[in-house]
């Protein structure tokens, strides 16, 4: 199941462009997302974001760039309202509707994931690589779970059920260390 493997990141922009030209939009999305986490320059991020959006038929705007930068630098899986509050510090006249539209554009073209876990508003994740989440039942905090590969388990389920698995959802629930005390 090659689709479950995580692309090695940190590729050059030329390699990312070649991947896109060869039909590798998913690879391009991962390169852009990794660029945000590596704290690359705003100019580099904007160029890569522009290419990824336009490859999927979306327009690049300064507002979308600001929303993407806030999302990509966040590790807290923010809600649209939280992103709106942060972006508004940079662009005071941005509307909440613009933030929602930007987030939905990122989700539809694979630059972000929309997390509809638990009750309450959706949260957004700038990481598009395969990883899971844990949610605290006490405070609602959502955290990433890294270095856990479900590929062999998914292969086993596919063989045992004779299903071609195209997607899955896994929600891990518990109590964080703060709420346990």
C-alpha cells in the first residue's frame, strides 16, 4: 500500500515542481506543508503555496497566505475562530468568512486537514502527512501522535475483509497529564 507511506520531506523547489508536473500534487502539498514547519522564508512559502493552490484551481491571495502561515506554524490544531483572531493581528480587516473560505480551499486541495473530532467546532491541521491524534476528554486539547505506522495493520484489515481501503479515521481519547492531576 504505497499510499500509506510518508514522503521523505525537505525536497528542493525544483523537485517539488517536477513532482507536480508529473501529476504528483500530493507530493507538492507535503513539500509546502513541510516548508511551513521548517520556518522557511515568507517569500518561499508564498511561492510554494501559490503553485499548490493554482495546481488545484484556487486563487492565491495575501489573505490565504496569512491564514496558511498561521495554520502551518500552529501545533494546537486551531479552530477557524482561533486562526481568525491570530490573522486579524496582521490583517485587521479580514473577515471570518474569508478565513473559513481559505481553510476550505486548503482542505479541498490537500494543504490541510479538517478535524471533526469530538463535539464543538472543527479544528484544522496544517500537517497532511499520515499521523493520528489524541484528544483529551477533560480540556479538549488535541495532540499529534507521531512515529506510529498503521500501514501493516491496514494491509492486514484489507486482506482479511477483502476491502480496498481508501481512507480511515482513528480517534484516540483519554486524559492529558494536566487533567489527570
